[in-house]
């Protein structure tokens, strides 16, 4: 779990707290945890993703030095913004059956915004909803049978 409490703005660390949604917890997948574990240990900084000199990273410099060449080499359609990673996360989360409510909380936005921007991802989810309801009812049926046998 990553606890988002601060951000970097104009080269300085800023405490979040302007709104209740500013601070949040973001669960990390096994793949993300493995990627973090694979980072080489550094003694010169506590930052996971420091600049070349081990300091806070300036986003504009990162875009020019790292992001743009990586996008060009990958063949990803441009413009490809760093902010687009947020859309990828949201789309993947919805495809993985994360609820709209949970996703809105994770992303620090409203359910209405999630529906407005990713509503197409929710279309056709009826079969999955039916599967989850059936599993819930089956589990509840087992619980009810267990409870009645103990009476």
C-alpha cells in the first residue's frame, strides 16, 4: 500500500491536504511490488525515483530526458502524456472488477467523474455482476445452512 501524503511542486515537497481526497492509500499489485523490489538499493538518497543527481525529480526534465525518448522508442501513439497513465490505471482497475466507488476513492475523484470518463468500460459488465451475485448468494446459502444446522 502506498500512502500518498505529499507531492512535489516547483521542486519542493508539499504536504497534501487541500481536500479530503488529497491524501489517499493506493494498493499495489504484485507486479508493481516486484518492480519496486527490483530497484537497486541506493545509499545516497531515500527517494525511490530520484533525479540523475539523487535529488527530487523535476517533471519537465523527466519528460524531455526520459519520457519522450521512451515513448518514441516504444511506438506508442503520440501525444502520450504521463497523465495518461492515470487513465490506464482506471481502465485496468475497472476491467479487474474494482467497483466505481472504490476506484473513485483510490483516485481522489467522484463516482460521477469515473462514470463520465470510463463509462464505456462499465458497459457489458452485466455478466460479471451476475456471476458475483451468484457467488455471493451461494456463499450466503452455505452460511444459512450452517446457521440452521447449529440451531
